[in-house]
C-alpha cells in the first residue's frame, strides 16, 4: 500500500532524504537503446543542469546525486530556516524563476494593491510559496515535469515518462546520511558504468572532485562538507577527505575482479560512525527497501512523529 507523502517526509523526524525517480516501461532517461541504436546520453546534462537551477532557487540543499540510464538518485537536505529567513521580495523572485505571476502578484509588484483584503491575499500567496520553496515534493515536481516534457518532445510522443511517484527514504541520523550518500555516489561503479568514483560522470562526487582541480559554479550548489565542530557554517558534518576514503574502501570491497584491496583497518570515518564491515555489506544489498534509514533507536524515535507503529526500512548497525 502506498504511504502518504506526509508520513514519508517529516521535518520533525529529519531534514535529510534519499529520493529516487524511475522511468516507466522502456523509457530512457539516459544511456543507449541497444535495439534502436539511439543514444540518450545528452539527457544527463538536462537533469544535472535542472538540478543545479532548482538548488539555486529552492531552500533544499543537494548533498548527493547520480544520474543513471533509467532513474536518478538524490540526497536532499530541507533548509526550512533558510526559507523562513527570506524576505517577501526574495520569495517572489525565487518562485517566479520557474512560474508566471498571477494577476494579483503582478499588481502587487506594480504597487497597485490598495485594499487590506488584497494585501492579505498577497501575503497568503507569498506564505504558500515560501512553504513550497522547502518542499521536496515541489522540488521533484519541477524537476520531473521539465525532464518529461523535454523527453516527450524529443521522442515525439506524449504520456507518462516517470513512474507515478518518486520514492523517498528518511535519513534519520549521521550514519544514514553517510550511507545514503555513498550508495548514491557509487551507483555508476556498481552498474559497471565507471571504474572509480572520480570517473563517474554526472555524480556529485565527480562534481566535487572536478571542483577541487578547477573551481566551477555548479559545485557551489552542492551542500558542502564542513567537518565536525564547525558552528559557523551549515553543511555535512564530515571532512571531504574522509568521505572519499570511505567511498574508495566500500568500492574496493564490493567489486569483484579488482586487483587490489584496502587493508582490513577501516578508515577513520567508519570508527567515528560505529559502522562494522559485515553489517554495512548486508545493509547495502537492501538499501532502497522501506521508507526510512537509520539506527534502530532513531527509527523508534521517528515512528510517533510520522504516525506509524512499525519500523519499515533499513536498520544500520551500531556495533
């Protein structure tokens, strides 16, 4: 049975979510159709460009992404505090980046709103837009609608391009956040599309590494790694170097045929998070199942917040 969206996305439980959207039937998001010989690789740029455009406007931070042949993965951070801090003018400017203004807002921008009733209606519209600017549902809607429209136009057809709803998983703690980001960034490696994370095109890890070599604007739309004990900046509570070491370690262990293996000693981030090798491997195989990811204690604490009685998701070991 489908779970109501408000039970899947709950700010009281967590601000971090793993989202997946898949194409219907044999529709191609990217990749190459072996039967027809048609390549859809150029569509990866469509998705990436749209992601960065939305991240620039929405109060939703992009932690990780991977654009695959018939689906994509995102790890998102809802930044409600940022949305609440925006002025009314900021909210209008951001929302109108992707929408045409209604007549009342046009009049408001011209200074033609005079009555209290009209001004109250304007304030109500702005408040609705402010809430939508930190809504994952609206973020995904504007991403998927745009890609579907462009793909159908290119294919000369109409109808559904995406499965009915995107899947979302609540990331209840730091372990879950790190696990989800690693899972997403390693998707091309798992699919044998790339040999290493640094050669995985159209992923967040590749974008971050490219930015280290040659700074570019797009990477500024990725939620930064700030490390622990940083109270002056918002971001992911780890060092990028530790995260890269974690990716390399997991990638080597999961791929058969690799000539080298990393030593048994786990990288520092694993010890800090309390992740043990064997439970991590078991977790990875079933990562997309359920609606939440985290330690058992985090899951239990989340249940009353989302109005559920049973745990449904991937439990991360605390050993």
